C-alpha cells in the first residue's frame, strides 16, 4: 500500500467504499494520463450515440473526431500525467470526495458548440445539475486532491458532454447549426459513483481503463 500523504486521517471508510488494486500499477507506465469522471448509464449513452449518428448522416464532408458510445462520460477533473506512486493517494482523494456526497440525479439535455463565436470546434450536450450536487462533488474533489498535492483547476467548472471535435472548417457551421436546431430532449439519470480513469492513446484513438471506482455516500435510513 502506498503512503497516505495526509498522515493521520482515517481511511477506513475509503477502503470500504472504493475499489483499488495496487496490482494494477504493474500495468501502468512511468506516467499515466488520468482523470476523474461520472459515467453515464447505457440508455443515456445510447441516446447520445443516436444523436451523433443522425448528425453524421445528415452532414457530409465534415472532418471531425466523434466520441464513441462506450467512451461518453462527464469529466470532473483532468489530472494530466500522474506517476504510479501517486495513484493510491489520488484514489483516496476521490473516495473521500465521494463519501461527502449522497447519490443525486442529473439530466442530459440541450445542445451547443464551443466557441460561441467564430468557427465551432467542439459539439457538446448539456448537463442540468438542478440540485447543485454535481458542482458540490466536483468542488469537494478539488479540495481533496489539493490535500494530496494535486493542483486545483483554475477554470470554472462547466459540466458538459463532448460528442465531437471538429478538425477542419469545411461544413463546420452547418454541422453545429443542425446540432443545435435538433437539440437534445432531456433524459434523467442517477449518479451513484465517481470513477478514476486512465486514458491511453493508440492507433485507433484514445481508450479508457478504470483505475478505481468510488460509491457516493449512502443515504441514511430513518
């Protein structure tokens, strides 16, 4: 077990609510690109994938990298390259953040593009965090990661689901316009876990591997 940089803080609840195997470190190189995310249920990913397929069929000649259905997720914090001997501390930070927040409901709804002016480069679907719990979880994650020596994200947290990265200007505006005109009807889904993931770049693009999974705090029964 790697040393906990916070020393005396009790991690018994962290061990109970998270899954982390130090044996996985044997398969991780000297540096790994790591991020913390909320996964989407299968039915939500399927709805988003149908929206992507509709756009791809409707607008030809666009050079874009489309997210694969199995990779769709909501990023809470991107850590960048992390050494293997810091992954246990990062996993503990994620676990403590998860234990501070009860399960909640989000909605995937609405469609937009970045930037709002000029040629669009990113197509996204919106996240409705009506309870504010996602923002609370992300803020707590930042706090916990900082305690383990990871830098805070300076940019404000604006949750969204990236579905495409446009690589060339041809037909970019037409694609973005259709994306926003079609829109995306709201679909609710529960958030019960926080996942620490590793991103690997290969010949066919990036792929994700789970490092650890952390259940949110269970509601107390009255």
